[in-house]
């Protein structure tokens, strides 16, 4: 949904309520793990820390949705559960336009207690401007002790404005990946 001014909290709440029952706009779940035909696949992997303490901070930041701690992006509810099936609303401000986009967490990565990787993936709902899946994960390399943040997306435009403005949408997605990585770096170093 595109708006010329920032939607009220009531409008966001109504959008979120309608999103609860919507289906995913793509199939199959797990799409972002491969190289699906017809989808743009983009990935960013950046070091954000070193050692077990930084990895624990990175996992806590992931659980607190710090990858979305970006000035022009908001998420509703503010700190949703990472449980599979949780529906979230992304509020994005770009080119003077606001957009509301529905997503559902489709799977978790790791359990937060054990293992060397933790995160989640969400899939777009039919009220999202794009169609696809995005993975957000932090990992600890035991040998080097490097902590990395990975964001990987497989997407294609779904809404008419997204199709018309596809080159801009791709640059906005690249900007999101850069700023999301910076947000995670800040969260780990805080």
C-alpha cells in the first residue's frame, strides 16, 4: 500500500490486522536459500564483531530487530516474535512516498541457545510491493572468531509501482542492506 503521507498508527494497525490471513506471494518457502529463476538474488555479508561476547550481542540484536534500526524504515509491532508464522508490517519512506508491506516469518535459523548461526527469514505477503524472501542471520566462525551478519534476498517486483520503478527498487534494497549491516554493527559495538 502506497501513501503520500505517513500512515497513522490506526492505519498501520488495520493493515497489520488484514495481513494476518494473507498468503505468501511466492513459493516455495526457502526460496532465498537458492538461485531461483526469475528472481533477483542479492546478498551482503559483513564482519560485525569478534568472539563469543560479540556473537551473543549480535544474537540479542537480531532478536530485538536491530537490522531494521534505520531512519527511513519502521517495523510493526516494534519488537515482534521471531517465531515462524509471526506477521510484521514494514513501513518504508522513499521518494516522499510511504509504503506499507506485509511479511511473515517463514523459518528460524538456529535456536538462540546453541550453534554458531542465529536468525530468521521472512516471506512477502500479497500486500507487499515485492515478491520473495529475505534471510537475516548472524554467525560465529569458531576458527577466526569473526562474527558476521548476512542478509540475503530473492525478490521480484509485484506491485505496479515496483515494476515500473524496478531500478529504483533495486537501489533501495541495496541501500537497505548497507544500512542494515551498519545498524547491526552499531548494535554489537554498543
